[in-house]
C-alpha cells in the first residue's frame, strides 16, 4: 500500500462514538474494494481511522466514504434524540 492517512475524530459523548463504530463496523469487515483498507479504534470519545490504499485516488475515495457514513450516523442519532 502506497498511500496512508490517519484521521482522529472527537465526539461529544461515548454514545455517539459507539453508534458510529457500530455503523462503520460492517464496512471494515467486508471492504467494497481491494484497493484500500481501514482499521478503526475507539478510545474514550475519540475514533481513530487508519486508512491504507494502493494509490491516492483509492485513499481519497475511502476517506470520503467513511466520513460521509460517519456524518450520516451522527445526523440520524441527533434526529432520533430530538424525537425522544
């Protein structure tokens, strides 16, 4: 793997982190492509995503995908909490 990036996201609560981890977990088990892979680690209120890819295009696609899914999980959680 030639391209690599590490992204750390801080959440306002462990609950948010747990929801995001559970939402992203299936993606790390069965990646949609062999051009990249991602390792996740949750600690406290932080999520660390370690991306490795064959090239920068694959790296960018993987990062965009995970950040989009993370954003969607947080938005859904906020929506659900708003109705509680």
